[in-house]
C-alpha cells in the first residue's frame, strides 16, 4: 500500500473518522465487487458446517456485541 496522501494526513482525527466511515459505507454498497479469498471462503464454510453440526450452540453477532459492550 502506498503512503498516505498529505491531504489525508492533515485532516483532524474527527475528519479522518468521517472519511473512514464514508469509505466503509461505499465498500458496503458495492460489496458484491469485493473479492473473497479462498482462505476466507474456507473459514466461512468451516464455521457454517460447525453451526449446522451444533445447533443452539455458539452466539449470534448481537449476543457477542452485547457481551463486548461495543456499538456497530
């Protein structure tokens, strides 16, 4: 990855966070175009198989978020 352009380095922390949020939203809107590596897909399939073999076990994303006390 290349160096951070000066225009971005000179932003305030709040402006940088705003930029990151906007970039993340843009990626989410075009998520169909984001490549998924074989390793990531293998992990997703492994977790899906575990979930199917172990119904009722594990936690939902919402439960994990509540446990961690974070906000998405």
